[in-house]
C-alpha cells in the first residue's frame, strides 16, 4: 500500500478543533491498512488549532494497546502539528 498523507482537518469535517473519538476512529481506519502492510503514514494537522486526548487516543492509544508500540514506531509522522 505504500505511504499516505492524511489531511486531518479535511478527513474529520473541516473543523479547527477536533475532540471526538469518532473523528479519531476515522483517522485510525485510514491508517490501519497502510500500517498493516508496513507502510508509513503522515498526519498533516494544517489548519487544526486544537485536539483532545480522546481524539488522539482513538488512533495512537488503540494501536499501541492492541499491537504494541512497534506497530507505529517509525511509521507515523506528524506535520504542521505546532501551528
């Protein structure tokens, strides 16, 4: 599957504040097929001002609890997360 770039704002409804587990689930579902094939995911937070712990836990936390840290280590990159 290779590598993908996910525009977090676009994928979660275009909001500057992302706080729901449902939004995190959307991101997780886009990431999983790529990570399953040892691909790399870049999460682009351009235009996102704030996220909640629940949103982030829905993808990072669930992956780590289910598959261990190695499942995502070195395969997930964040860009524009400190705007």
